[in-house]
């Protein structure tokens, strides 16, 4: 039976500062570096082995994966980077402190943007210092592929087709897979794997730096699901 592990990146500098991050590329905080290495040490202690790894185009997820694999003595592992595994794009909220935004537009509006399933934040202004459409890592993407804002539903619609492609193929071939990504892109996968409704998934929280394991059958049905820290 193949095993799939989902690993949310360690705490980022903007997690620490309580800012909306999305597609903006920020590094791990000191705590995040420690969380990433600890995740790897935990997986090593559980004798976990992987055949392939996937991550996003964002530094915090890539670095988390590298630190975890280093702790497992598995830095040689094949790693696939995919923009489809990026965090949800927070549009015009990107860079703003969440508390300050609540003071500006009200707690209720911020709650709707953060926790509704299909209501996205406003798009980024043309003069936003956090625009990602000119980032060279996305130069090969068509303009229609580059989001200006995303709801959780948009993130699900972006992530699941990619998961259904190469990642599912690897799992069907019996490979053990680790995905190092983000709170919302991983929630998109959890929604699919756990069969959660549109109303249930916004309530799901995935902690930073805690490996979430899925034991799958030969037809990729979920046989068991658990956080490694609980086993």
C-alpha cells in the first residue's frame, strides 16, 4: 500500500507577523526552520521512506522539504516543483496584517474573505508591490493561468487536477509520496482525500511542520489517516 504524506511548511516570516502571504515569496522564520527539521527527524524515527517528493514554487515550502529530507538522510530524493501546489492567492490582501485589515474593513468582511469557500478577496491593484505576474518563475505560464486573487474553491480547482495527474500516477504505481506545500493547497487535497463538503473544509486547520500521513489501498482508497506525532 502506498503512503502519502502532506507537510505544511514551517512557520514563515509572514506567519509570524500575521500577514496575508499567498503567492508572495517569503522565507521561513527561525521557528519554521526548526519545525521543518523536526518534521524530518520525526519521519526518520518512524522509519518512513519516500520514492518521490513534490513541492510548490515558493521558498518556504521548498526549504521545508529540503530540511526535512536532510534530517532523513534523503536529500538525494527526486523532487518535482509545481506552481499548481502554490498557496492560495490572496489578491489585494497580500502583504497586509490581518488585524489591521480587520480594523480597516471590519471583522466580518475579513472572515468572509478568509473562511468562505467561494468568495475571493479583491484583486491586486496594478501598483501593488506584491504583484507576482512579473515573477520570472511564472514566465512560462499563460496570463489566464496566473491568478489575481483566489477563493478556496479556486485553489481546489487549481490543485486537484495536478494531484489527479502525476501524483496519482506515482501512487498508483506503488510509490510513497511526500508533498511539501501550504495550508490552503493542502486543504484542497484533504478535501478530496477525506471527502469533505464545501461547508466542512473551511473549518479544517493544518498545522505547520506536522506530517499528515495517508495509508492508501491499491485503488487509492484511504485506509488510515493520522498525524505522525499521534502515533
